[in-house]
């Protein structure tokens, strides 16, 4: 066989390796790292960021990789059968005494096994391993070859993606997009790896860990049930209001109308004292009420902090699916949970 045949086979295996490396690197690359490089002036990183930040572009990139892997694999097998197997069959027949048809079949099987092994090792496992170890470097290195493939295969990608979407809709599924989404466990692993790599100090890792844990707690987990909250009916007399406020250690008391799950607002002790000093006793505490936020019971704790800070409120009423009040929480309750998780983490051996 000529050197040309081996050169073509090598190019096909390398082409397969390129597409495998490009796909695994792009899916595994960290968007924050690419953005950091782009802001640092890297032109390749800026181009890569346009793909990573747009699900449609990411879909096309992955589709080109998969199509390239399929095409190089098919061409490699067909070309190997048409060249190496044809050249090997006569020698195999002479060595074993097989007839021409049997020798051709055995030659085809041997070539298929050999090319498959070479492709799996050199065209898939090696580039996959490199892409997972160095996703950013590999993604940047593969960007220009993949851009050429994106241009060359654009018509085929449109047909393939359209066909895939049609099949998904036919069986009752929607078309999904490739996105860089990590579970909380994966984020914790990334934080730990960043500390091990020297990118984070120990206290920075701890704060990130606490914030992540906080996001996993809901309003129901942090609230105080209404049956444990000191509350006031809106029609409570002035004397009774003063007595309850004086006996309570809290500076804010929720006020309700009818039943405790119908919270109207919050009465601040400071407002009550100011009204008494300026106007004397009053019979209508409803005029002193301040608004109170209402949050769903499944709202994460980190979003509760954002909600209260945005509205500049101190308390929130926690509501169920029927919009009935079931508990009360304060900004201090949420922050205390944040601090407690930090103390628990520091106490661990």
C-alpha cells in the first residue's frame, strides 16, 4: 500500500479526535474563565464566549461536532475496507489457503477491528481525556477549525437539527438547548477545586459554601409558625395593645383581621410610642400599620434576602399555595441561618 493511504487514514482519525475534543471541551469549559480571558484581551476567548453564552450557537457547535464524528467514522471504515482490506485479502488467501471470498471477509473483519481500536484509542479516548483535563485550552485551540466546519456544514446542520426537533415533537417532547448548568453538588466541587488550585482562600471558600447552603433552604424551613407568633387583631383596644406590646420582647408585631392567616401589616412599637407622645391614646391601630412582604413558602432563602432588601422591609409573611399566611420570618432569621451554617462548618473536624 502507498503512503497516501496511510496519510488519509491518519487524517481521518485526527479529524475524529478534533471533533471529540471540541465537543467535550466546549461542554466542560467554565463560562466565567472564558469571560475572564475575553476581558483580558483574548480574541479567541471573545469568539468562544459568543458561543458559550448563546444556547442556539452552542447547539450548532455540538451538532457540528457530532456530525463530524459520524462522518469521519463512516469514511474511515469505508476507506479502510476499500484499500487495506482489498490489499490484505490476497496475502491472507495465500497464507491460509482460504478461497477468495472467505479471505476477503476475514480481511474486512481484521481491518474493521484494527481501525476501530485505533479510532477508539487515538480518536476518542485520548482527545476526550485531554479535553476534560484542559477544557479552556482545548476549546480555544479547536475554535478556528470548528469555525471552518460550522461554515461548511451549515446546510446539513439546519436539516439535521430540524429533523431532530420534528421527531421530538412527534413523540411529545420539546426541543431542549445545551446550557452550562451545574447542580449544587457540582458547584461545591468547583469551589473546592478552586481552593485546591489556589484561586480561593479558605475563608472565601467557606463564605461561598455558606451562601450555597443558604440557597437550598426555603421560607418554610426558616419561618416561625403563626401559632408561635405574638399577633394583634386590628380591632384591639388601645389599652390592650399597650399591654401586649409592653409584655412582648419584639419591636414589631403582625396585625391581622378576622383570623391570624389574614395579616394586614406590621405594628412597630416605635410608631406606637410616637403616636402616644404626640397625640395621646388612640383607638385605631390600623392607621399605624406598615406594609409587610408576602413570600411563597418554597421561595429560597437567598431570594428572600433580595426581596426584603429591594422593598426595604424587615419582615415577611410566608404564604401557602392558597395565599394564606402560615408563618412569619425576619431578615435576622435568614441571616442567622447563614451565620449558623458557618459556625457548624467551622466546628467540623
